[in-house]
C-alpha cells in the first residue's frame, strides 16, 4: 500500500456521482457534508457514452465515485472521461472505485497474459487521477502496481456486523473457500468472536476448473458463514457449501463484498446448500444489503 498522505482536505471539495454509483456517491457526500456533483451521461445509438459535468470543479478536491461492475469496460471508460474533464478543468481528482474490475489479473499467471491491473493504473494516471480508493481489492499486492497513492478499505467487518445483527447464528464458524481469503475470514471471525477455517482450493489456469480439498470436520449443530471478497460465477462457494453440508452444518450463509452473481451464480449456490446470500452495494443487486458509503467516508475522515 502506498501512503495516501497528499490529499488536501483543506480545499473546497465535492463528491461526483459516476453513473454506476449514484447511491454510494450520495451516501458518501452526506456522510462527509460535501456537495454532491451531478454527472450527466447518455448513450448514443451505437453505444458510445457522452458525459457532461454539471458542476464547476476548478480548484476543488473531487472524489469521483464510480464502481466498475459489468459492463466493466463501459463504466471504466465513463470514469476516464469524468476524471479527464475534471482534471483538465483544474480539480484535484481522487477516484473512488468501490469495485475495481481487472484486479484479479495483477500478475502474469501464464506466459503471454497481460497484467490488466497495471494497464488500469497507467490509464487512470494518464487521465489525471491523483489517487485511488477502492474496497476489498482482490489482492493487496495489486496496490503495488499503482504509481499514484492507492488504498483499499475492507468491508469485511461490516459484513460480520450484519451477520451478527441479522442472523441468529448457532455456534458459528467462519469459512474461507481458499487460503487467499484467509486474512479476510480471520477479520470476520474476530468481529463475530467465532472460530474460522480455510479450505484449500486449486484452479486450473487454462480450463478454470476448481478443486476444493476435503477436510475432516464435524460441523453438526454449527452454522457456517462463507466469506470472500467477491462471488462471480459462484463455483468456489458452491463447492465449499457442498462440503460444509456434508460435514453437518445445518445452515450455510455466503457473504462477500462484491456480488457479481453472473452465469446463474445464485441458483448454483442455492442448489449446493447455501441458505442466504449477502453482499455489499459495491455491485448493486437484490443481495446488496451492506452499505460501504460509511466505510469510505471513514477513510477520508481519518486522513
């Protein structure tokens, strides 16, 4: 993580609502007592985006809030347009990107692959973004690809607080579907004051096939909460849920920060034994029950 120590909050500043994150932007502006700048966006018949800034950003610090859920490329290009225009007009631009697309491609896993997150970093800087704030980036190592100050907030404690307040959990155990999320599940369990375990998962980088290693566990009478940064197709969570049910867990809850839910993910997980699905609003859906606006506001307030 690069320190975000050059953000000048003494300036007049505004929160600009990107088309993909109107609710989060409004919540952030409210929490910070900042003006909410409107951004007008229309699509031409051929799919091109036209963006217009409806407020004067000159000599202001601007937090542009734009999540990059599908269609990722469209939302990303909208962010580029907004950032470039505001920077060109004299604003000091911070990109607040609740869900950062392409973060999974933060290294060359197979020869010839492009480190997409590095390209995103370069492009953000080229359009005038001075710093980046995101939520639960897939891997903290990805922050090292940014030549501008970059920071990732964690929504995991908020997810745990939601679980504690809304589910009558019986002797719960927090579960990570792979070792890559072990630090997240540990933080989740700390709030829940529960035990936690991590499964070992391997993924074929060519075919995408997932294999989850079995463990000797007795979970009879214990509710299990699967915790991950994102749920995309739901394959990893489904395999994990099948094992948890096999080990005797009466209830399985799946929680994540970024609920992409593509390719029938919810149906797949439900069929595997998942009883409840909860995500944050970094990606809007029927499962978005945890608001990250207070989390992002707290980041700005503690600088």
